[in-house]
């Protein structure tokens, strides 16, 4: 969380045309890296290994990747499509769902047929990956809401309220562009929804640094000339 806050406070991305093309490619390469070098658990490879720490690649990279696609509606569908292919190979239904909802959010704003097609492909990839990549649940990582409910329903309701409040604050913020707000909310909803219906990590609430760092990377990538503005 401290690393995420530090990046949000002082981070910035280069805004050159070259960077706009290179950064999505770099993120896709990192997203695909677990297929080659990540730990393999029953044929599932979703994690980036950093010494003793393993980070969920989708939660770490998809928030920023979605924001970059929001800034580039021309090539954004191709980038999201490539990400869906990687999620299907891992296989990771949570990442596929997040990418599908990101595409849906961008389609709702741009109304381009490419984003609509990618959304449909993303939902299909989510269904396929869901059947192929199910792993046993880990305590305090998956099923956080259900486990909290069995201990104390009020705790579970407070967690639901915290997530809902975060989404509302994100959607109503005026310190980042509308497209990026909607993309981040869509990614959060996708990851959270899959954590409710399958054995997938609960973002932000479950053990794991990847979603904290991932959404921190995306929030810190907001253009600085927009970040402190109070108008759209």
C-alpha cells in the first residue's frame, strides 16, 4: 500500500506517441510471462514470481492496461483481445471477466463495433477459463465475503459496504478522466464478481498485494495536468 500511495503521489507516465504504443506491449508481455516462467499449479499459471512473493498477474496489470486502452480507442480493442487470449491460456476466468467488462465499459462510451465484439469474445473466454482453471480455495484469499458471513454477518456487510463505497467514490471522482474511472470500476466489478462465484482472489480485501499495486499503478498513471483538476 505504501508503494501504491507513493506512485499515486509522484508517479507519471511518459506521454509520447512511442510510449503509448510500447507500454501496452510491455504490459501484455508481463501478463504473458507466467506462461513461460511463472509457478505452475495443476496446469494453472497466473502469477509473477518476485523472489518469495508471487503476484497475480491479472490484478497487477489489467487496471493500468485498461486505462491505456481507454486513451487509445483505435488500438485498444486489439490490446484487450490479446489480453483475453493470455487469460484463456493461463487460464484465468477472473482476468477474462475483468477484461470483458473493461471492453464493455469502453463500448458504452465509444460505441465502436470492435469493443462490442471484444466484449462478446471476453465473456466466452471467461466461461471457457472458468471450467478449465478451477483451483482449491485458499483461506483469507478467496471467498472472503462468505467466510466473513459465517463468522459475523455484520463484518461481511461492512466489507460489502466498503467495496460499494470505493466504487461510488471512483465513479464520481473528478480527478481522473471519465473513461478511466469507468474502466477501473469495470475491472473491479469483474474481479469481485468472479471471486463470488468461483475460487478466485477477492480484490483488495483478500490477502495479496497484486490488486493494491495494480490499482495504485493505474491511479498514479492519471495525467498530472488532469489529476488535480475539479472539472471534467
